[in-house]
């Protein structure tokens, strides 16, 4: 009995021979057999290097034959079998050569219904064929720089943008929409030039905001206030469906790509209006749930990442909705979204895994929101740095959010340590004395040294005046602590 690798090689020879006859029915039967076997057992079982190399050569030969078939006028079933074979083969980087050329990409783009020019797109699109072609393109673009280059030359992003504009038209099902979005995400993640083209030439932020609006089924009671259609005024919305959540998350990821540098540059009034419009939708996303806690957290994570890209002045849309029954009101402002962001932050903090990747986006977002919006800062200060009553324990001891954040200020990861300190420093209006009061001098020393503030400092003028009345507990404990100068360094010493 032959080894698995040899048996597969013989099967490939038979399949290739049937393909070489050019007969459509014979090719269909052969490809269906190949696709079924490879789907059940993707990798070769033979340990022989020669068998594996021969297998790749045979698969490359099969790939060329399949691409040749796709240039012909085929029945949909044969088109589908050819594309399924390409999808399976394109998982392996060593089998990509027949599919990564400009000509091959042009054929696949045509079958995906994304081609440019007359006579390129089929008159009556077959949705199954389109979806299978999109899956092929996702694999190939992800695995091949040559394919990415060919996609750029063939203006793949223009075809994708054209279909994204049809986000409210009923002829496209979930699978077509989802894999359109997945392909858009991949090519904008891998090619900076295509990302810029989508952002600027194709007005990507507006285009994708509209797609997100359509996906979530929104209505607009006010300019920057959104609701779910049919649920306007409801305090609790039903969870988003699985398909809507999947598409929404892909859109959020693409928007993250195209807005990557937005918060680093000034925007004009028209751009600011566009970003505020998007921000209002993102507020709805952060207030929404999906089917299952894990899926909800994933959607919220993508939303927080994207909110961090918005120009800082545009984050005021988080506070714009009118206060309704059941809302969290502070200083006359709706703080529901900020409350959810704090809860999201604490959940990630409690989990403790991969803090740099999971915690910093929400921590940075809250820091910048607090820096620029007085109401947000004062609300966060109330939540994170309430009046100090526990004066017996060190600031890092305890389970309050302040204690958890203070512990991060001595974290081994420099970025985590800096962001936690920066957040608390901003909540203290960058007052050195107040910062030390809430975090302890030893914990505060790193940030103060980096800013040259170890000798003390004044409150920055760009913060509004807040009341900072000490609690009775703090006033009683304060005489037990003194600040002395020692070699130009402030030292807190108990006496």
C-alpha cells in the first residue's frame, strides 16, 4: 500500500490528465473529487521531501490548468469547482505562482464582479461564484506581494468601493458583502498606497460610514445622535445579529486603516463634520451588544481602536445625545458612553493578559478625552479618583480602579507604565501635588522625572478650575507626612 503523499500525487496526475482533455464535464468531476479530498485532508502525509516537492509542482500545474479553464465560457457549476480548487490551493504559499500574476488576478477579479471597464463583469452575476472568487482573492492577496501589486494596478479597490456604495441594495447577500469587506480590509492593511487611495480619492470615511449605518440599520433623530431603526428612544436595544456584527467589525477594521493618521493632523470643517458623523455611529456601537459576551467585547474593542483615531475635538459627539430616562447624567451631560468605556477599561485591566495590546487603546482614548473635554475629565475623576478616604493603605493596595491603575505605574512594560501614569496625571489636571497625593511619590516619580517636575510644578493654565477639597480623613493624616529636599529630589518620609 502506497504512502499518503504518493497516493495523492497519483490522484493529481489523474486529475491533471482529465483537465488536459479540455472536456468540461470530465474536468468538473475531477475537480469535485480533488476538492472533496483536499478539504478533508489538507496536508500531505508523506514524510519524503521529494514527494512534497513533486506535489507542489503538480499542484502548480493543476493551478495553471484551472486558470486556463476560467478563461472559457463555463457552466456556473464548473466555474464554482475551478474557484474552489483555487481557494484550496491558494492556502499554500508554495502553490501561489499561477494565481499571483496580473492576468490571473484579472480573471479572478472579473469572476468576483469587481472588474473595471465594459464587458468585464458578467451580465447576470452568480452569487456563489462571486463569493468563491472573493475567497480566492482574499487568500491570494494575503499571501502574495505580487498579487497585491497586481490588485493595485487593476484598481481592485475601485471595484470594491463601487460595490460598497450599493450597501442598501438588496441583490447582494451577506456573504458577498462580508468578503467584499474582508478583501478591502486585507488590501488596505497590506498596501499603504491603496489605503490612501480609498481614504482620499474614494472618500473612504464617508463611504464606510454609510456602509456601517446601513449594516446597523440606523436612524438619525438629530444631527449627531443615532438610534436603531424601530427602537428610537428605547433604553435597552436587542443584541445585533451575528451577520450584522461580523460585517460591522470588518468595516470598523477598514476604517481604522484609512483613519490611521487622522488624530495627528488638523481637519477642516467638512472633514470634522464627517468624523463627527462617524463618531456618532461609533457611540452607538459602543452602546450596543452582540450575541454573546465574547463577540460584544470584540466589537467594542474594534470600536475603541477606531475612536482613538478620530480627531480629538470630534470626540465631543460621545457627550451629545440628550439625557433620557435611565441615562447617566453629569453636569447636565449624557455620560452613558464614557461609563461604558470605563467599564471596558476595567474589564481589560482585571483580565491582565497582553495589557499593551488590549488595554492601551481604551486608556489612551480616555486620557485624550479627559484632556480636551472638561465634563469627561471631571466625570472620570469622580469614578477613578474619588475623594481620598483610605489614607492607611499605600495607593497601590486595594481593588478600587485607582489602586489597579497605580499598580500599573510600576509595570515592567514602559508603554503600559507611561499610559497609566499619564491618565492619572491628566485627571489630576497635571498638578504635581495632587498627582502625588493620589498615587504616592514613589509611584509618581517616573512620570515626574520624565517631565522634569521632580522639584514640583504649577497647574497648567489650559485646565479649568476644579474644587479639590480634602476629605476629613486626608486632612487628619496629612500632618504625618512631610516633603523634604534631598539632593534636589523630593522625598516623602513618614515621621
